[in-house]
């Protein structure tokens, strides 16, 4: 069974696997929207096989075993939200409303739960709602900024020009794990 997220990076595309429960997992196939015509495709399986063939053994295995049922596939254009202002008066944004990250990071739901926890804690701790909201924003922005760095790095690496992808893959083999570990540690060092 898959017990950790895995990333497979190709030229201007990548595949991410996330474990769900037991031997089940979610596979995300990501490429720039201008490089596909999903809306005009009547066969998702064939579109994925066309765009992601040649990425290696694990991806080839996934492509060979794609589900036949159309409802097993979900498509959306991957967008991030980086709101500069998370509150106005007594209204506050949390989770994706304030800081939607790419779904490839797998951090959206956990960051939203952390937001709710911190906001509740500050509402209990502070004298006024306005001060509670101000403290919530001050506490959350460093952690969200670290998560954004991870998200941007994943997208940047996947979008490098064709001639650089051999260099990128070599560098990732040498430093990729360290870079992700360093950023995750920085993110977790920021207090919830």
C-alpha cells in the first residue's frame, strides 16, 4: 500500500499520488490548461494516456489501469488564491477563501482546520473580536507563506522549458528531498 505522497515530474506536466485509505489512493494528472482540450474530450482515459505516456514505469502502470467509469474522473483548472486582506471589520476569511493552494500540495484541508482552531483560540483569548482577528492573521500568515513556497516550487519545477528537464531531474535527485524537508520544517516551525 502507498503510505506517502509521490510526485512524478515530466516536461510541463506531473502526476501526484496521495494515499487515501488502505490500498486506495488518489492520482492527480496535472498539465497547463492551454496544452489540452478537456472540454472537447469525450474519453478522459485516452486524453490522459496521450498526454502522460512516456513518464516511466509507475505512471505507465497507472495509465494502463485507469478506471473505465467516467464518474471516476474529476477535472478542474488548478487555481490558487492569495488574498492580501483576510479580514474587514468583524468578517474574516479562513481556509481556501483566504489562501487556496494548489491541490497538489495536499495541505488545503489541514490549513483550513488550523485556521479555524487558531481563530477560535484567539476569540477566546482576546478582549475584542477585532483584536482576535488581527492576532489570527498575524499567527497564520507565516505558516501559509511557507506552504505557498512549497506549492510554487512544485509548479515551477513542472513548468520548466523542455531543454532544462534533464538538469531539473538530476538536481531533484540530489537536493529535492532535502529542499522539501527544509520547507516542511520551516512550515511546521511557524506556530499554528
